[in-house]
C-alpha cells in the first residue's frame, strides 16, 4: 500500500495537471490558450489554487486490513524442534472447519493446499503408534502464503546422543550438603558428589555447536536449606561421557524482589529464581529453580529475598506466578512472568495484580462442549492481549494409547471455537471421550502478535509442561483449567 506521502504527492501532481488542462481548453470566447505541455513535476505552488480547496487524504499503510479472499495456495511447514518432519498428514479446512483437501509433508516438512480467508490447517505428528499429537491453526490469512507448526523437541522420537549419559563429579565440602547437577534438560541429586547418578543426554540438551552446559549446586539439608556453593561448566562436548567440577565458588549476594500484589490472585504468589541456559537450546526447560518464596494471602507490598550466585547472574531467570482459586465459571487459574536477570546487581519491582500488572490478566471463564464427539467446542472469555492462545483436549482412543489436539487461536477470538472435522482417512483420530485440559495464552518479547506467531509456530502442550521459551526472552503466560 502506498505511504501517506506518496498519496499526497499524487494528489498534488494530479490537481496541477488538471488545472493546466483546463487553461489549455480556452476561455470560452473561441480563442485558444497556450498549449505548452506542463512539467509533470508541477506542484500546488506552481498554480494559483487555494490550498484549502484540495483534500489531502492520509492512508495508514501499517493497518492490518482484513483481506477476504477465496481458496488460495497455502504452504504449511511442519518441524519437530526445528527439524523437518516428513510424511506428516496435513488437512486444509475452510473457515467453518470443513475439509477442503489432504496432503503429506515432503522431505523438507512442507505440505501445500488451498484455504480461504480465516481457513484452518490441521497437522498430525505420530510420535509413536500409541501417542499422536494434532495441531489446528485457525484464523489464517491465505495471502501470507503459509504458516509453520514446530512441535517441541521434547516430543521428538528420542534418540539419545551416544553414549547417552554424562557422569558429573564434584569435590566434597567440609559440611554435609545435598548436591545437584544438571545439563538444563535433566538434573540429578545426591549426598555424595563423587557418586551422583549419570545424567541422560538427549538431542535437545545439545546446542547447534555440539556442546552442552553443566551446572552444579550445593545446599544445606533440612527444612530451610541454604545455598553453600555452585559452579558452571561451559562447553562440555555433547558426546562426552564425563565432566568434572574442578572447584566450587561461594560468592553469593542477596537479591531482593519487591512484589506488589492485588486481586485477583487470591490464592498465592510464588517468586522463583532459577538457572536459565545461556542459549535457547531446543527442549531445554525454562529454568532449574535454585530458590523460591511463596507469599500466601498476597495482598499489599511484600519483599522476597534470595541468595544469588554472583558468577551466574547472567544465567538467572526470575519467575513470578500468581494463582487464583476456582470459581463457578472457571477452574484453577494462574498467570506467570519470567525474565532473564541482568548480569549487574538489580532489585526488580513487579506488580502482579491490579490494572497495572506486569502479568497477563487471568482467563475469566472456560468450559468444553463435547455433545458432538467429532467436533468438540470450547467456550471462553478473557480480556487480554497475547501472541497466541491454545485450547487443548486429550483422550484415549479405543485401540489404546494417548492422543492430544490443540486448537490455536488469536487472543481476541473469545467466545465459542470449534475443532474442525477430520477426513475419513483419519477417522481413527475422532476425539471420542475427549476432555478439555486447559486454555493457555502466551506472550513472548521475541514474537510480535498472532501473524508473527504463525510464521514461527512453536507448539504449546500444557499437559507436557508447556513449550520451552527462548532463554533470553521475557515471557508471560495465562492458564486456566475448565470449571468442574
């Protein structure tokens, strides 16, 4: 679309040429005026016209204008942890969920079909014969040309990186301590740092550079453990069988987090500080908690204090989670925010309730409708703006196993949403006996709205712990379970 300045230039040029043409036609007495061709660069200043006689129309070329079109070519790219998924079934639907066509992804994970404005696309990932995952993207704009579905690496058909385990040892401390070591995918605990269980090493634990990071943490025992020592071991080879923590660091300082809380978090507010990987490793968990504080009946201003390992400040993530009790219209709800702490000392201050909350608002109501088993529906309401939302159903098919299906929506698509129909070729996936698990809305600082989300397609299965967020992104999530 032309910019406002371009529109104005066109109007000025057209007005000037029109006036010059009028003069060239004569003055009505039979005489002919000078017919010299005007310079097409003429502007309003070149002719004697009052500026207020020309209407200048400003056009917003940044507006997200709805484009209602019929069936248009559309590509879907299906990946698992960023790796192409070949031979995956893809179904293309119209805006009401009726089947238009079927396709199968090629070696690059791409399938092609046709959809109209607000059409849908459903992808099927058969992890194992007894475990299948479906994702339906809704409210699609066919003129964008395509969308992506990226199943989390944690759902990959896990093939451990040989030799599949990593044994981490560390020196003992003078006092008794509980030791834990981890590689950001898994962690193990023990009282003897020289005889800890081996860490399993899956594909998702290893970066693109073929390395992994290992952390070690020691804390006192008892009901109120205190941190004693820590260490971070970087650039451990992805196929290494052993890693050694050569020495411990004991430089801790206190991080004070001021939390201002108000309704609707009537249950509790939890504040956690944990270790986050330095790079966004596929499959890596959001964080491994080092310390946490739970504020019950969290009204007013409260301060949560944490001992922080100074040498890991650039790897620490602060998470705040507010929870609310179930009501007649919705089950348990929570809203959380996680952000990477800066390397320098800081004392964050967060509002977790009220009109100026740093957290996403809670989902107001949620229920499922399964009166038509083949076409379940979800009814929900919320007043929030997020990059994307997803409703999840799950069921056990007659042949056994476990199936799950996500319906992905923009955050303003509240009200009723219905899962699309499946073709006869996928009749075995009819969600008979399904239950609504949750509605989850996510907002990442690295994604700019629903259209940007569709171009990247991270999949969020709530019952699997949610999609790992980028390590250095600020993430917010609002989740609700249905009313009982």
